[in-house]
């Protein structure tokens, strides 16, 4: 997931889809200075990371933001941050 979010184009796509659910790759490409094929490739990376759901409607594929992986990442970062806070407090006590 972090790899998918490391690209600024992917972050822009994710923001656009969060603001306008059920967007198609063609609709999204119209708003960006890259080709539709490039948009589809980025959407695939976001989908593989679990950040998007795809729904086929006839010939169109529509994308919807799925925030659950972000919540999982925030929970993990909070836990790791708490562990580091404890380690730094121990270090301060030993050095102080």
C-alpha cells in the first residue's frame, strides 16, 4: 500500500475518486496530463494495494475508494509510534 501511495499521480487519482466515486479511467484521464493507458496502470496499482474496488458496468469499469487499508496503516503507525515513544523515554531516563 505504501508503494502505491508513494506516487503523486496515484495520490491524485485516489483523491479524485474519493471526491467523485464511480469514476471511469476515461473520466479520470481527462483531468490529468497523462494518457488513459497510464491512468489504467496507476488504477491497477491502487486496486492491487486494496485502495480501490472495481465494478464493471457493461464496457465501463468504475472505481470506488476503499479506505480500510488506510485505517490499518494508521493503526500500525500508531502502534509503532507508541513503541518508539517508550524507547525514547527509556533512553532519556538513562541519559538524563
